[in-house]
């Protein structure tokens, strides 16, 4: 009985891993700028300064202002990354950052975790 349970558990675990690792096909339908790095660093910096100067409300205000300013600074410096909107084969529209690859609208891509890979 215990051996059968272990075999079933192993089969389910293997199936889950294989399904999770498989790439999902999609098509690029949009492109935009990604300023997440600037928003995070600006938001965190001014969150700390605002918190020290104005307590909890200062931290919230500083974090919001810093996120906006950091994103704008990154964009004005021309350091924005790439963000792509894709439509999956199931009809879902999803958004992905792609710091290392560039795609054109209409390109077929595979979704591999949190990144896009060119479809072959």
C-alpha cells in the first residue's frame, strides 16, 4: 500500500513539474516602456526619507512621490526597459518585462515563467 502511494505521489509530482515547465505560446500585441527599476529605487529612497521626516504619512507620501519621480527620471534618461503585451492561445492578455530581448508586434513567442522567448 505504501509503495503504491509513493509511486502515485511521484507520478503526480513529475506531471506537475513537466506541465509547469512547459512554455505557452503567445503573440506580441503591444509594446511599451518599462520603468520599474527607477520606480522601485525612487520609491524606496523617498519612503525612507519621508518616514524619517514625517512619520507614517510622510513615508507613504514620500514613497508615492519617489516612485513617480524615479520612473520619470529613468524615462527622461532614456534608460527605460521593454514591456510587451501578449495574447495567449487561450485568449488571455498578459504583460511581460523583457530586459534582454526585443520583439516586434505580431511576433510569436513562448512564455517561459516570467520571461518571453522567441518561438521556433
